[in-house]
C-alpha cells in the first residue's frame, strides 16, 4: 500500500500491542536512508544517513513516543511526564496533545534549543525550567512519577525502546541486510540500546543474516561512558547530549561489547565541522548532537581504524531547524542591497 500507517501498524507483529490497543500515531517512521557520497569518498566505505529529523516532530523520539503514549492511554493514564534536553519534550508534548493527555516536562534552564522549547509550548505542555542539568531533571521526573498519578515517558520506559528499535528494522528492510557498522550519538543511551535490540531481533528470527558493530559517540565534555565515571557538570554545544549520568549506561556497554563495537568521545570542534560538512556537501541539515555520529565515523577513519569497503549507516537524530543558532553564527552576515539588479549582481560577484 502507498499509505504509510505509522510504525506501530507497520511492525505490529514485533511490538507489544494487541488488536484492541488504541494506537496514537502521527505517521512517524519510514524516514529516508540517504546515500552520503562525500562521506563515502572520505572513508572509502559505503555510507548512508538515516535521517530521523524527517519524523513528525523532527527527531527519532517520535518512534518511542508513539509506543509510550499508546501504552499510557491503554493503561488509562491521564497525564505523562518527562525530563528532557528538548527533543523528548517536543515529542511527548505532541503525542500527548494528540491523545488528549496532560503533559508535564522538566528541562534544564537555559540549556535547550529554542525550537524545541517552542514545540513543547505550542503543543500545550506544562513546562518547568529546572535549576539543574538533565540528570537532575530525570531524577526529579522519576520521583514525581512514583509519588503522583503521572506516567514517566523517558527511555527508562521500555515501550520507548520498543518503538525506537524499529529504525533498525527499516534499515534492514531497505538494505536487504544489516550494515557492517552503525554509528549513533549517545546521550542517555536509550537509542543505542534500542537499535541494538532491533538488530538482534531481526537477526534472530527476521530478515537479517547478521548484526552490525555498534559505534556510539559522546561529546567530549559529556562522555561518562568513555571515561567510566559520572560527569557532574557535563558541557557541550550539543545540548541534546549534555548528559553526565546516562540511564541506559550498562545497556550501551552491552551493545558495544556484544557487537564488537566502540564508544568514543568527539570534541565540540569535530561535531561542528561534521555539522557543516553534512549541510554543505550531503545537503542534510541536522542539529549539532546529530553530527556526533558523523564526527565519530570520520575520527575512526582518520585514525586508520576503519577498514574500507564496509557498509556504514550513521543515524542523524534531529532536524537542524530545531537549533538554528549554530548555522547562523557560523556563516557570514547576510548583505543588504537596494532593489537594483546591478547592485545585487555586484554583491553576488556575477
Ligand atoms: N540526538 C538527539 C538529537 C537527541 O535529542 C538525543 C537525546 C540523542 C541524540 C541521544 O539519544 O539519549 O537515546 O542516547 N535526547 C534526549 C532528550 C535526552 O531529552 O531529548 P539517547
């Protein structure tokens, strides 16, 4: 059928739903898997981008949220809550609005991108800016979900992981098998956990004959999994992954070790370079955190640790329009001209 019904319908037999489950969907999923010729040239590999910014609220969070909100409605919840660096709150606000649920969100004050704040507000979420970082917000949201009648929709909610694993299914469905390597940015570590679960399921009893090696990348100022210890004051321009104590830490280590993969740190400088490269050469505009997957791939290649000829998928997790500040500050200021062809031509160097 040419109609895409959303990922719960598309992968119903692999998700925890029944015929009577009230599906809440915005037709998320079926995102583009775009070939990346410049990255392929630089690495000698066959590189693709899984463009998750094409989801309804502009990030991969919609995959998890269609499942989490569907199950919240099925269980009779009236209200949901999440902590967020911005994308989870945008997605939760939208899916809660669709379902007619109250949505509460806790975000670190002054540390989320403007577009994401706008999304939570426009969809009618009750938003609190917390005087702390994401890790403080998650601890607070978890406590509220225990003490009050409100369901937690962070990725510690297994239904989020179930929804997000469908990205792996889509990749195998398009490529015909799993890639050799899959690269992801890592923050709270839910997504690497979900992808690994999806790849395992499809290799165990599905269309895949093998599993990829999982490569995760954290921002250098917020890299607890790489250093092996909690980062009390995480710092990075990639605010989406500014997390010092990931909830799915041990599951990320399992994904790395079971797959023969790696989890490395990438500097903010490398993240911004990859961000610009993606926009200029592949014509894919992502938010800074999303570029960590590509920065990481290039770093591994430049270290001579990437065997050429492999098939590589990099997930780019969120849309660039959410956080346009870095696009504007990194470009020359626009020139103003009168309504005059000669003046315009002169400025354009024509
Ligand atoms: N990329 C983007 C754009 C994100 O928003 C996030 C997480 C990640 C990568 C990392 O994914 O946490 O599953 O390892 N954002 C969460 C949020 C924390 O609140 O929106 P992860």
